C-alpha cells in the first residue's frame, strides 16, 4: 500500500512562495493498493493535480469523504475522472438523517456555484453513505467511525496485508477533556488510530491558537502528538495546516515538538508530494 499526499492545507487553499514547501492545496490523500486499487481520501483542491496521474487502464476509483466542508470537496468538480465515460467513480460520505449524499453534494456541484450539474457528468458516478463499521473496497479493508468535528464527520482506517493507514484530518479529541489524553474508551478516534502504521492527523494550531479556537473541531500539534502516543501509532504526519502558517512557522512547530519530549514514533511534517510505502 502506497500513500501520497496531494493536499495538506486546511480551511482554505493558500498557494504562494511562503507556503510552497508544505503546499497550498487543501485535503487530498491517495492510497494505492497492492493490486492497483485507487482510494482517494477527501476531494480538496489537491485532487486536481492527482487527476493527471490517472492511468488509461483504471476502471474504478473510490473517493472517501470525511465530511462536506468546502475545503474537503472544493476540488471534486475538477477531478478529471468525473469526465471519463469508461470510469466507475464511487463517492462515499458520512450519512445524514435528512438528505441523501447526492442532494448535499449538489448544493455545490450545480449552478450558480458550479457550471456542471452532477446528472450531466459522463462518468459512471455512484454515491454511497459510509457504513459506520467495517467494510471492503476490493481487497482493501476499511473502517469508518464518527469523530469529533462540527457536522457529521468520519475518520478512516484503511488496511491491507497487515498494514494500516489512518486518516483523521479534522479532529478535536481533546474537546471537553479535563485531562488529555484520558481513557481510550472515551477518546474520539482512538479505535481507528490504535497501533496505526501511519497516522495522518489534524495539527492545525499552536497551543496558544487552540485556546482561542476550542470547539472549532481541530487539534493543536501537542494534542495530536499526545493522541498518537496514546494510540501507539508508528509514524505520524501533521496535516490540515492553518492557512496562515507559512513554511517557516510549520518547520518551527515540528522542530519544537521533536525537542519538547522524546516521541515514541516518527514525526513527519505533512508536505504535498510526500509518499509513504506500507
């Protein structure tokens, strides 16, 4: 299983010379299975450059959305696979008690916000509510669970050949906790992240910034690292970088975290184009 980061920014795309190192595109991660299966985690603006890598032999792609905030779906209409008549595109999203996933996505993928109607897309488009349990996509095992973030939001654990990557891009497990981390049974996302080989986790804020954004659905970097240690993850990638954090600041945040305490895992600052082989 190979994992590639195509967009690591949170909230708002932030291109420019000051963010070129970590990248300015919003959330999008590629997971390639051993037999060539393609899973795409979120459809932020990073999905557009990913489109250029689609091979002519590809017959199916699955897009797993964590939630429907704009920074996670804004690139969907620019995904080249939607315009390929011979491609089967499955889009998975968190369930709602009021509206089908198609109706919710159509709020963006329709005029006046987007020029193309979903019904006019030439690909074989299929939309699914994500089962909040274990399921499979071809040979890859998927586990989805609701996590702490405003609105219906899920995290994903993807397993193949005994290895697991966990994707928690928008996650505030410390919300309401007097002491964090606490009991694993009461910690959002723990069941997904436990003993992950690769954990991609929200690390949007510094501790000072988090104090001003409690309840917004994101973590400070120290909280993300405490969560990862509790879960016994092997390698941790910081993600959902704040649009106001330039490369120099992100470098400082990661370096300070490494110096603050001996970490029981490998810590990597999430940058566009980074790849991980599991």
